[in-house]
C-alpha cells in the first residue's frame, strides 16, 4: 500500500515559501495523489501550466454539491454546501449569469474612481494608528482595518456595524480557530448570523437605497426580478468573505516581507510610481490562498499521462504554480523589478478573482502610504516569534508587532 501525502500540509521551513511537502512534490512529481480529510484521494496539481490548463477547462467543476470535492476539512466542506452556496461554488451558465450582475462594479475604470476614497481610508487608518504612540499590531490596526472599511463602503454597511462584521467574517473564514478544532456547527452558525445580518441590511436598502452595490442588487431583485433575495444576500456575503481576509493578509505579509528585504523596500520607497509592479510580485511571492483551488472532474480526462476519472477531486496549488521555474526566473526570490503578471494568485479561468482591481488598488495605496508616512517602521519582536495562520484557508500573520 502506498502512503499518500495528506492534504493540507502546513510545515514551512521559511514562512514566505509554500509548505515543504508541496515544494518537494512540485520538484519530483508535479501531478500526484493526496488524501483529504475523509480519507478519499484527490489529485494534487503543482505546476503553472497544468494549473492553468485545469482551471480553464469546463470539465473541471466548482459545483459544491458534487461528491468528490476535495475540501481540506469537514468544516470547510460544511461552509460550502446548501443554502450558503454562492456563485464561486457554481458552474456556468448559472455562475456566469450571476457574475455578470457584478462585473460592472469591479471594472478597472470603476475601481479607479474609488482611488481617492481608498486613499482617505488608508490615511484615516494610519492617523489613528500613529497618533500618540510608537507601537502597534500592524495586523489589527492596519491590515484588517483597510479592506474591512473598503468593503463596508462598497456594500453600504454602516460604520457602527463594522465590529460585528469583522467578527462574523473572521469566524466564517476560520482565522481565529484552526480548522481541525472547529465543528461543522460553528461554521454553520457563523454563516447563518452573517446571513441574517445581511438580510436585515438588504431590507433597509430597499427602503433607503444608497450609492452602493447592495442597494443596486436589491433594486434589481425588485425591478427586474432576475435574482432572488437569497442570491443577493449570498453575493454580498461572498464579496465580504472573498475580499476581506485575503486582502488583509496580503497587506500584513507584504509589510513583513518588505521589512525582511530592505533593498526591495528601498526600491518601493524610491519608486512609488512602480508600485503596481511591486504589488504583482508580492502577490506572486506570497500567494495567500494556501490550500489551492478545489475542483471535481465531470468527465474522464487524460492528463499528461494520468487518467483523471469523472468524480475525482483535483487540487490546483496556486503557491507552487507561482514558484514554477519554467515561468519565473529564480522563483524563490522576491524581486520587485520583475514582470510577475503571469502569476495565478487570483486564480485563472472563469472564476478568476472578480475583485482583483480593487485588491490591487488597496495593496498599492496601503503599502506606499504606510512607508511614506512611517518610514522608520520596524519589527517590535524577533522575526522567529511571529506566528502564522497555517491552518486556515488564507495564509497570513496572527499579529505583526511593529514600532517606529
Ligand atoms: C489580495 C486579495 C485577493 C486574493 C489573493 C483573491 C484571490 C481569489 C482567488 C484565487 C479566486 C478564485 C477562486 C476559485 O477559482 O475558486 C477569487 C475569486 C473571487 N474573488 Fe478574490 N481575491 C482577493 C481579493 C478580492 C476582493 C477585494 C474581492 C471583492 C471585494 C474579491 C472577490 C472575489 C469573488 C467575488 C470571487 C469569485 C469569482 C467567481 O467565482 O467568478 N476578491 N479570489
């Protein structure tokens, strides 16, 4: 009997690199079997070219209702099924129908118009952080605050509800508790509370509409009637969850990576006009979606000499794909000067991140403004003492104590 590698793997020699076992697989057997929480086998795909080939092939489904979806834990499986299902977990044509209702909101031009608002948010957060003190937890006081305020503006969530919001989304994402110890009931309860909150907010928006995504979606439900109230709520929840922890963890890890690579940081400070390229490289190098993307084969597929059967689970690892030496020269080094645009940190194919222009804008402004306003920023604890969320869906720092 062959011993199968258990997915997910979490041990990392260097906190910026993918887990050791995945790096090993990427070198020695780029397409292989792993076993997941319920003991079933799934395919692990590690190379850039292969990951892209699978993610653009409609025979590999995102449908959470199909048996065989290779979730990393029972809790993760519980958060994707039934009434919680959003379009990220459906296939075309239903996926495309719902996604189209939001694409206008995330067009590059529309997001650019948001620039001054994001700048104001970042300035407010920095002012609050540096007023009358010289130390902070950069995760809590900076990284989490930014995407959370941006999403509140996007959805029209009142500022007073912001704490409730942050807590519920953290519970849904499993940031504070590790996946293994979370029960299915915990996850369902968190989803339900968030759903109830969003239903109440949608109700309010139908009486008092504002200039926000939720108001437009609920008006669409009422006027055109091509979307149900439940789908409006699940879209809002998807935007919140997808855009919050991901962006926050990217901000926190990016700050740490830059502090650990002073030459690179110097470059960013001296050339803020090249910040967009720097952000692409940080997205590649850090790849916060650490579990990879799960799919299920809906047909038998001959793939590079392997027979993937209908019903087989497939895990496309974005982190190793972004370190593929066939695509990126010296992939293990952080090099803000490189052209990293072919990275797959936002996924690939029809589900490729809808919020990517907004995420890029937030990262760019957050990093440039932080180091412009607080140029003496440094770690307040030894690097070795930092701990990382290696058990949750999105990789990141628990805390980042800094001083200036
Ligand atoms: C650095 C931050 C972010 C990263 C690394 C990230 C990453 C990803 C990835 C890898 C996917 C593909 C999932 C799949 O194929 O199953 C995705 C999808 C998605 N993301 Fe992001 N994301 C980020 C920020 C955001 C933001 C700010 C928003 C919106 C406010 C957002 C909204 C979405 C949505 C709605 C989807 C589903 C798209 C679909 O299924 O068609 N993301 N994201």
